[in-house]
C-alpha cells in the first residue's frame, strides 16, 4: 500500500486469488462448510431480491388479480395497462434528464470539495483542525427535514430556487463524505507527502498527483454514496424545484402517488419503472461499485 | 431589503447562540391596509407570468390545463402551473412564503393558515363578490369580519358508490333510500353472494368519518365556533363504525395500516373486494376509466339525519407575490360561470357558483351519478358547512381519526375516545383563535 | 494502518530558501477547507443555528414568531406523545443498529470466504440501497399485506399463520426494523469487507500454523483489526437509525396508532402539517441533534480508545 495504487493495480489484485477460485479447485469436492456457506449466501440473496421481484410481477397484474386471496405468483393475464395508464401522465424523459444532470453535477462537486477538505483534516496540523472536524462530524446528524425552512430561506435569498443549481450546490458539502475520505486518507503514509515536499512539489500538486490517485477507492465509495443520495433525494427537490420542468424522478412519483384517485397497481407500475432504471445503471457499474467498496475503501 | 434581513439575521444568530434574543424571520408582513378597491384591467396582463401551485386528485388536472390555455389565449398572460403532491402542499407553500417567494395563486384545502398573506377578493371585485357563490360555499370562504381571503373553486359532498353488478348477482335492489342498518345488511348479503371479503369500505379521512358523525346527528364544531360534539350521539356513531371495522365488515387492515395519513379505499372497491364504498364525486372520473364493472353513485344512508358531509377546495392569491393583481384576476376568471362549468364537466367537480348550483348543468358523461351527488347537497344538514370549514376542523378531524384508531386497535373504549376527541376539539378551537 | 494515525507534525522551516513555501503550507489547509466549509456554513451551519434560534419562539406559520423562552422545551418534555416517540425511536435504532451490524458482519465474513459467484452475490445484497426510500416503502407495503403479501405467503406455507404486520403495533416495529436492515445490510457488509481485505493475510497463515481454529482466528485476529471499520459502520447505522423517515412514512405512515412514528416524522409533522408548531418542531430537532451527537461522539471516542489499547 505504500506505492501508488492505480485502477490497474486494484484490478490486478483480485486475480492473485482467482486462479485458485475458479479452476484449480475443480478437482476437489467442496467442503461441507463451503456448501453450507454458499447455501446460506444464495438463500439470503434470493430473500433480499424477492420483494423486488414480487413487486415487478405484481405490476403486471390487474387491480382484481392484485387483490385476490390467496395471491397469485405469476400474473395470470399479464397486462401492461398499469404501465400505459401510469406512465402517460409522466414526462419521464424530462425528469430523467433532470435527475441525471443533478446527480452527475452534484457528485463531481462533492468529490472535489469533500476530498480537499478531507485532505486538510487528515494530513495537516493547523489551528482549528479539531474544531473543523467536530463541526463536520456534528452536522452529519442534522437531517434536512429539521432545518428545511431556514435552508430554504438562504437558498431563496441567493436566488437559487427553481434552478437545478439549487439542487446541486446546497447538498454538495456532505459531511459523511468528508468523514469517510478523512478516515481513508489518515491511512496514507505521511512520508510520501514529506518526500514530495522535499522534492519541491507544491501543495496543490501533492494533493492532485499523489493524494487523489491514492484515494481512488475511497473516492469511489463517496461517489457511489453521492449518486445514491442525489438520485433518491425527495424533500429538497420537492420544495426547491418548483417548476415541473425542473422536477426529478422521486418528486414526480410522489406527486403521482398522492392523487386521491390513483389505484395502487398503477403506483406499483411507476415504482417498478424507477427501480428497473436504477437497477440497470447499478448492474452496469456493479463491478466498479463492488470493487471500489471492497478493495480496501474504508479503513 | 433582502440583504438587510440577512445581515440582521447574522447579528441575530451571533446573539442567539448565547441567549436566543432575536426575532427570526422577516418582520410582520405589511398588511397592505384596507385601501381603496383595486382596479383589475384584464387587458393589461399581456406578457405577464403568474405561478399557480396546484395539487391534483386526477381528472381535474386536464380540466385545469384546458382552462389555463384558454386564459392564456384570452389575456396573453402566461400561467406557470406547478403541481405538488397533496401530502406536501403545505410544506411547499410554507417554504415559499417564508422564503419570500410566494406564488401568485395556490389551490388549498384550508385557507385559514394563509389568511394573513392572502388577497381579500372583495377589494378587487367589490363587496358583493361573495354573493356570486352559493350561500354555503360563500360562508366557507370568508372570515368573521367579512374578508374574503379565498374563492371556493370546487365543492364535494360525500356519498356511497355501489358495485351494481354485484348487487344484481345477489338479487339485492339498488337502493334509493336506506338506513345504515339496511346498508350494512344488504352490503353483507351482496358481499356473501359475490365472495367479497368486506361489506363496506370508507376512506381513512376525518372528513369521511365526519359524514358518519353527521348522519348519527352531531358535528364537531358548531356554527359559532364552539364545541358542538354531542357525546352520546358521537359515542353511538363511533360504536357503530368501530364495530364494523373490528368485525372486518369494513377492512380493518386498511384502516390501521396507513398510520396518520389519508388513505383511499378506492382500490379495494375497484378490485371488487367490497360492494359499497363511501367516498365522493372526485372518484367518478377515475372509476369511469378503470372500473371493470358497472357501478353507480347512490344516496347516503340516513340515521338520525340524511345527506353527506361537504368538502371543497379553494383558490387563494397571495398579496406578497410578484403580481397580486394578476393572481386575483386569474382566480376570478377561473371561477366565472362559463369557465367553472367547463372545468367541472371534465373534473367531475360540483359547482360553487350560485347561478350554476341553481340552474344546474349536465355532465357529458356519468350525469346520473353526478346528479345523485347534487341531490345529496340538498339532503345534507346545514350545520355541516360551518362545521366542515371552521378553522378548527382540520385539527379536530385529525384527533377524531387518531382516537378512532385506538378504539379499533383495542387500546381504549369508545367513551374514552369521545371524551378525548371532545377535549381535542376544545384545544383546536382555542388554537384557531 | 489505524484510523487514528497521527497527522504530520509541523517541522521547523529548513532554511530561508523555503520560507515562501512554508507560508503557503501554513495557509494550504485553510484553502483546502474553504470551498467545502463555505457551502457547509451557508447551507447547513447557518440554517441550523437559525433553527436553534427558532426553538425559543412560537410560530404557527413559520413566518411570524412570538418569543416563548424555553416554553417549547418544557412543552415537549411534558408531552406524552413525545416520550412515546422517543421510546419508539430508541427501540428502532437499537434494534436496527444491532441487527444490521451483526448480520452485516456475518455476511461480510461469509462473502469474504466465498470464492464462487462472489460478485453476483454481493450485488444482490447491495441492491436495496440504490432504490429510492419512497419506492422501498411502496414495495414493502405490498409485501407485508396480511392476506396478499409475499411475507405471509411464505410464512403460511411453513405453517406460521398470517400475522398482521402493519396492523399490530409491535409487529409493525419489527417490520420497519426488517426493512431498515434490508436497505442497509449489503452496504454495511461491503464496508466491512473492505476492512477484512486490508488485514494482512500472513497473520492468518501464522495462526493456522499455530493451530488456531477458524472461530479463534475471527475472535483474536479479525475482530480487533476490524474495529475501526466496525466503528464506521456503527456510527453510520446509528445516524441512519435516528434519522429514518422516508421509507417508514410510505410503509406504515407512522401507524398503526403511531406505533412507528419516529423522531423525524414527529418533527416534520409538527413543522409542516396542521396544527403547525414550528418552534416546537425546532426544539424537538435540537433535542434529537444533541442525543445523536452524544451517542455518535461516544461511539467515536470508544472506538478510538479501544483501538489504541
């Protein structure tokens, strides 16, 4: 860990073990503990995914079939009515675009400013360091619901309401991100920084060329965090993005689901559409996400 | 002005951190005074924009959009329709008002909390503007001093729907007049004949539960803003209702499973799980679209009294918005006879204007069902209007639901629940003053 | 490799040549902190202080305010409903933190030992955290339905009857703990796995040569070395527990009979639904903050201390 860890290195670490996992064990029968463990893991994984599969299947059922007791597993008369009537009220492309813009921009901003702050807190000894860190730690615990009106007042007096900027900037300075990145950067060897300084590297260059590449796994984690948060944000976009043209997907769903006369099967269908979207994105990036998380991201 | 507030606020927080001594927020809103009547010139709105914060129950969205398009064409103004989920309407409005970002117009279910920020429509459209609306509706839109801070845009009246196919199959005649006793007996018979698990479903809502209270002879808040709950009658009503739910003749899981939130039983009815469903005319449009059986609106059951319980929504215009005159004008325009008629026809709303309620009009579809609801307005006791729109109603209704929950869950008896509701009504009235 | 390795100590300047550089070095941490702290100050700290100020006022609309001193605090502390909410929040948080941490630990150890299908299995467990909490509530509401839900279908298949998950107060609490755990389990397990992978494999080699059993190895090597990571998980879980709201609101609405109404919902409803008691909500928020801060700080300090032993 004392040398620069690049993405290529990260990838190359796994195969060290892989040969023994996939091929070389083929001769021996698996041990009892392996069988038990695999069974437990697979059963658990199925249990975790089951409610989602159930919801997906249910969304193809008519209202009557959905209400049937005992319930059916497979829809007997699969119908896409729920989707057509559920989605026609929906300008999905617009909400998706907004969600993507907000998520990407906020995540980039978060990574930039969180990592800078984390670096300062982890690797510098300066007056107020403890205070700054405690403030950061403390604010992890302030839920937005609790300071909604005061935050809105600030955003409004800065003229950020009803703009995507208002969705991007305020939540960007995530304290959790700073916390996680700091915890990781603490583990980077100080000698490296010292050596770079002796070599005459500027502070920014050290951060940019040494610290950031080394922190890649932790940055990946914070990026994932940020994407999940911004993608799923509900209350904040609800009050800031007032125009429909600025709304994001969760807000649009809530608006749809709160109508007095909308049946549950349609709500379910719209929910499934959003799940499918995020699941597809997740599965595409799954390798990076899991690798980022499990290759020693947080210590 | 804004900068000053911020600087003042900064100084405040410096202090607040130690002794909490500064008034937060902006100063008391300037009242605007009861100045001379403002003039409204509809030809002056060309190129102006107004924001309309709206929540939808479904079919009314299209009706509203159509009306807006017409308004835009006529005046040259632009309407920015912002639809928010009903559950979050107040949050969104509170935030906008406190952030100095008031919309011109909003659709609300209770205007009282916004009275000090709302335009008095009489100032714009004359002191007899209120008389354009039916007496019941006009009364709900004015305060004791005669200010008209809201325009009643649509009214509703609660009433039951039945599954006609199921009634036919069971050989039970479609009722034209019935008591709760008869309703439950027929409903159980129909449910049994159709293998439906429940007999009667009622939305989980204080307004719907007030219907039952009224039919048993009592309301929560009286005309003079006093506690009007007749405990004996309320106890009778609640005993009847909670027994229905506890015995699962009315779905118990539905009632307990949604917490403090409003919850509609429409999907239970649509899924043919229950033959009788007490709701209101806003369901007509949705049923027309998604019900896979013949259904009909029928009269409310009578106990001590007949009729349903009124509800309705209002439009308010905010005086601290960018263009309050345009806001007021838009509200007035939307509620002109011809425009309200058009909206009501598509949205299945009941009119609020005196001329429309007197003369009546035909709905292009489901006219018979809508006429049943209209007939229920006449049957509904007069004291339900002030009761349903008193500033203390919202909180009283919340308590009614909460206490009923506890009875259904077996945590307390009806007598205690009624005592608690009564105490909460007192509190609500106190708080509303 | 510990979480609390000492930061770089300032060293005396090495001579005149470096004077300029030393000055930038002194300034650097502040410049690095600036962008984050600026946004932070404007959009979190300043509003939070404002919120603190609000807790000393009475407001029924969030716009006009009447000073009431500590009236909101005494009103809250004597409110039965508040204490019920506190009880529910504590039961939920303790249950959630314990169950999700223990299960995540077990899951991490198992996945770490697993060779075959590791990626797919990890992905399945991780999936729930990417789904919007609002949608999670909707999906589980369908799953927990007494007669038509997936959960009771499974239970009655093995003869366990049909409990009313969202109807019985104590079961509803179980239900929200289950769903809370479902959301976070895979995520916490991934964090723990990262800790597991950073443990030097040669330690286990040595232990095996010495004849230690797997269980002993877990207890003597894994657990102590994993402690800093475990602390991160416990802190994140504690905060998530205290702040749970969205998915509960769509799952149970805080019911039945307010059995699953937790702190944030209490604050949100006081602040934004009628009767609006904005000051009261702010006071409750301050109390919540103080409690969570103390708990988290205690976690942090304990985690650090045991680490240095």
